[in-house]
């Protein structure tokens, strides 16, 4: 084999079809673009346009909604905490928060808080502050000699809620009924 004998594989360089070179070529005059108009011009590709047919993004229904009250909680399992303890990234009996777990490299981001899951087993106790925890996770941490502090505040029912207004209406109706009963005596 010599340098002048080296060739590419057969068909690896396909010659492109020359456009606009006469009727006999099969791609003359309009070069396979049809007649005049926007799509015959260069640089125009309407995204999602399917030639007048109803496009796929309009044929399919809308689904769901973006919840403005959703909380982006980072889920941490007991298995992950135990692995971090064994690796020496966190110490047993230490007080853990979302920030301390991020600095230790247990989680990548803090989000809106931590949700503690009961997957896996915890051998040594840790005191951890979380937004919420499953009942199993809470029990496992307390069994290992640790403590779980939930930062989630219990939601109070607003004073102008339907239930509060209904109770107030019943109360005023009862007072009015008593007043009428006392007036008759």
C-alpha cells in the first residue's frame, strides 16, 4: 500500500444534486421548492408549521397547570445520611440543616427545604432540621438516638375562610334567637 493508493470507501462522499440547472436535471427552475411565496425564499422555516394542516402542538390538549404554591423540596433518605456518616462528611450527634448538608456535599442545592424519607437505616443519631419528614423517618432517627425538628409551621385557617364565616354566622343567629326568646318572656 502506498500513499497514492489510499482511497475513501465507496459511497462515503455522496455528490450533492445540482439545483436549477435545466429541465432535464429534474430540479430545474424552482429547484424543488414549488412556486413562489414565503417558503420558496431562503432562511424561512416557520416552526411548527405543517403546511396549513393543524399542527401537532394545537392538536394535542393542554395538560395541568403551574402551581404557584408548589414547594421545591430536596428529598434526603436515611441511607444517604448513613453513607455521609460513614464517609466522614458529617459527624454523629451533629446538628444538621439544609446549609450544612449542602456544605458537606450530601445535597447539591437547598431548594425550599429538606424532606426526610425513611428509605434505608440510620445507625447513629443525628439532630436534623427539615421542612417535613415521613413518620417512618422520624421514628428511625429517634430510635437511633437523634432528633427531627420540623420547620413547617402548621397552617392556620384564615379568619375569612368559609368555615370561619359559617361558624360566626351560626353564633350570631344563636344570639339573635336567644334575644328574641328573652324578649317574649
